[in-house]
């Protein structure tokens, strides 16, 4: 249960920061959290492929989640622009 709360907090923080970085229009906190959690998954996968560890700490996990969320937001915008 503690791990779920941990990832929800990281997802919310990462989603909010990504919204500011990518100048996303006002979304609600739930949408920000989903983007952040999906970003954490994508970012964690990429960092693992590059040989980085998951156990580097809270700030590292937030940075990885922000990286993944920014990449997801950028890809979403590119696909949507061509649709």
C-alpha cells in the first residue's frame, strides 16, 4: 500500500511539473497524476535500458517521471498534429 501512495505522489508532482514545462492547458490534478505515472513508467523503462538503477531516491524518481511525462506529452502532440 505504501508503494502505491509513493507512486501516486511522484505521479502527481511529475504531472504538475510537466504541465508547467510543456505549457499544457489547465488540466485537473487527476489527469496530471495519470500523465506523471505513465511518464514514470516510460522514464523508468528508458533509464533501465540505459543501465540506471531504480533505487536512486525520491528526487531521482521524480526527475525520471518528469522526463517520461515530457516525452509522452511531446509524442502525443506530434501524433495529434498529424491526425
